[in-house]
């Protein structure tokens, strides 16, 4: 049974990532630009926070799917002062009651130079283990909770339709990739 679960997990992750693995640096950057544009349209406060961040990590397309055993995968870019400096992927696996698929975007803001340094110097960074990510929720008019904006790492999750979800990125592993 355990071997069967591992095989299913490998198939799910492989099927999710196969189309994304071929993304070039230009494709990733174009999708990052589009995700940021959509994010700014839905949250003026998020746009202001992005300007203040030491670093901005954007995963424009994270695909999550599962039938009992699930996985998610996406590729994105780390930007400093508005310029891409490196590329990363995010991946996670889960077991439990789940059925379906979802496409979402994730933006992680490193609000302090220290938090950004720890992330960049890691060899595979895991949300919730190597750094706690305060997931932002938006109020009326796109305002962000004042307690959240004081955290060293702030995360946003949204769909391509602009609806914000209060999901978790805890347990997701983020690793540098070459593009």
C-alpha cells in the first residue's frame, strides 16, 4: 500500500510538472509580469507592500491536483528592485480527502533584508520550517490586516480570476532552478 501511494504521488507530481518544466526564462518572466499586474489591480495595498519589500518571489501558475493523494508544482522568479535575479520552483505533496485540480498564483514578499538573505542562502527553503509566512487576507477595498504587514515574510494566494483564497503554503518546498 505504501509503495502504491508513492507511485501515485510520483505520477501526480510528474503530470503536474511536465508541462511547466519546459518553461524558459522569458516565459516565466512574462507570466510573473502578468501575475503582478493582476495582483496590483486587486490590491493597491499589496502593490505598496511590494514596493517596500526587500525581495518579491512570484509563482504565477501553481497547479494543485489530487485524488486522495495530491501534489502541487509551479515555477517562478525572485525579483529585487523589479528585476529578476533567479528562478525557483515550489512543490508539495499531500495525502487525505481531496479531489480535483486548481490553478493559483502565489506571491511571497520578503519584507526584511535578513529574511531575504536566509531564503537566498538556503538549499531548498520550506515554508513554515525555514521561515514562517504570514498569509495576507484582503478586506474591503483591498486593504491588508495591519498585523500582517508587520511580519518579515508575507504571502498572497489568488486565482487567475482575482478571487483571494485563504489557503496555506506551509510545507511547500521552494528550490532554486536554472533557466
